[in-house]
């Protein structure tokens, strides 16, 4: 079968790497891909958001399955467009993608489905938001309701800062129309975890747990990024906790999506705060997480193409998935300055030496080939991922690989997985 994978991040390299191992794969195309994905299949110069061109390409190249990595094309309805053209596509419909693309919708659905989340209010007028925030005397979290590349959530420990942030989002439109509506909610305390599940409309298969590191600096300091590293499994998600997450969050949301007339298919990602009172939802994403996918897929032993097809055909109950019991750790190497301004085009060396280490895969994100070299082409550049007997071994190996890779201005956090190491002692 020919497969077209949409996207160009570390997540997509991990998906491409895994699909390339499938016995039923004939040809893999990646649009637009990066230097890493070009080693797993053929990169096609079509932007991830160019739905019309993607549909024509899939039609002309006998594509049997389209796999969508990022949220933007999902929200733009790429799955609906492919299905209309008679092409199978893995991911939710545009309507179901509202679970991520419209945080106000997600909040309302959680309320209607009795799913525990931060107490919050939705506003479409700044004056109302201002009045509400001014009446609060605790920290507030202000969120643009629409898609803002992971940057639309701002935690304000002082409510007065919340008013300024709300003004920037709603009046100055720092996130464009994504800020037409905002959510103002309470700040939750606890440890975060990412739970990703395959959902085929009815059946839910929960993958191994993971944890992201959102903040740019060691010790979770500085501004939020797309994610600076991840590990799987997350010790904070015990078997008992996973049961609760499934029963109290995943099942009611999948039911709620059906009741809403937007049945859910694809990967459902619950971003959770594990609080002293139990798991509470920070947000839903309608796709694989990045960088969580890198350690998760490195641990998946089963054929990913088979899983994608089972989801599309609503036959998830007919397959079983096997996992490597060893933990995996992914350290993101970023361009200096990220998540603010950064330069591109820096030559990367040491990739081969790092990749030769046992149980290490260097997943590419913002990279491209240029005159025979591999150069940086984005904020997050590489996701250096390793398996180890214990999480401490996986961490050691990942950092050993990181040390072999060089590019001007390379930046990475030094404390990825430390929380897990502490928790597992
Ligand atoms: P989101 O994009 O909604 O997951 O938010 C990005 C990050 O902001 C999360 O991963 C959390 O670290 C943080 N966050 C979001 N909502 C809250 C909340 N209500 N309380 C505390 N932290 C939050
Ligand atoms: N790692 C967070 C995300 O994929 O949104």
C-alpha cells in the first residue's frame, strides 16, 4: 500500500520511521517532510495545509492511506476532503478536530460529559473578561480559544497580569483570530502527563503514558515551547491512575463526541494534570504529541500501518499492540533563541556518530538537506531518543548521543526525565 504522511516535525519523522518498517508498505510519501523523513520515503514539496494539492497528489499516486500529523490540516478538514475523494485517511474530521482547535468547545463538552477540568469561563468580549479577572484573587490561566502553535496559554500568577494578557490576545490580536474568544481558568497544581489513545469511533486503545517538558529552561523555567523533551512511561501514571483516566476522561469524551454528532477517529491526546484529587484535563489534542511520539513509537513493537488501518476501518478491537517494556527518553535539540527568534541554515555534524549508538534514534524536526549537508531549518531541530533498561540508562544514552551532535547555537535542556527518575526511586 502507498501511504502519504502529512507534516514535517519530529513526530512525523518518528511516524515515518515506524511506517517504513511495515510489511504492507509499498511506498511512503511525506509532505513536506524534513531531512530525516527523506531517509524513510520520498519527500513531496506540498505544504501540510494545502488540502487541494494533497488530495490531487494522493489521487494521482495511488495512495491507499493518508496519515495526518499536525493539527492545522485536521482542523482545515483534510480528512473529510480525502474521504470525499474516496481515500482512507487517519485522523479526526474537521468537526471532531474542534476538540483541539476550539478550546471553548472542548470546555463545554467536558462540562457536558462530567469530565474533570480546571474551573473556567469563556469570553468573547474583553470588557467581560477584564471584570471577571479583576474579581479573582488567585493565579489565572488565560488561553486563546483557537490554534496558536502551542503558545496560546499564559499562566499569570498575578490576576492583574491576566488582564494585560487578555487584552493582548483579544484586542491586540497577538494570536490573530485564535484570540477572538478566550478561556480564563484556575491554575491547577500537580504533575503533568500526556495520555495518547487510538480511537476508532467507539473502541479506545490507550498507548503507554508519557510526559512532555513544555518550558524552555531547566527546572521548568522560562516560556513554554512546543516541547523540549519527553519520556515514556510516566511513573506518575500508575496502573490505577491509568484506569481512572480511561474511565473518567477518555470514555466519557469519546461518548460525548458521538452524542455531539462528531464521532472521534484517530489519536486522542489528553494533556492532564495529575492533582492530589485525581486526573484533570488541561487540554485535548487531536493528534500525536510532539515530542511524546518519539519515545512512544520507539517502544511500539507492533506494525503501525496495521493500527492506522484498524482505526480507519473501526476494527481496533481486533488487534493487539505490543510494547517494549524498556523506557525511552527524547531530548530535543533546539536552535539558540527558540521559542523566540532564531537563525536557520546552521550545518549539523555528528548525526551518524550519534545514530550509531545502540538503541538510539536521532529523529529530525527542523532540518533540511542543502548542498550535501544537513542544516537547521526550524526552532526544534532534533529529537535524540534512546531506550534503556531503566529510565536513568535511557537518559544517559540520549545525552551521550546529544553530546556527539554539533551545530551553531544548539540548545537543549539538561534535566529531561529527572522527574521520572525521582519518581521511580
Ligand atoms: P495547553 O496547550 O492547554 O496544554 O497548555 C499548555 C501548558 O500550559 C500545559 O501543558 C500546562 O503546562 C500549562 N497549563 C494549561 N492549563 C493549565 C492550568 N489550568 N493550570 C496549570 N497549568 C496549565
Ligand atoms: N507536546 C505537546 C503537543 O504536542 O502539543
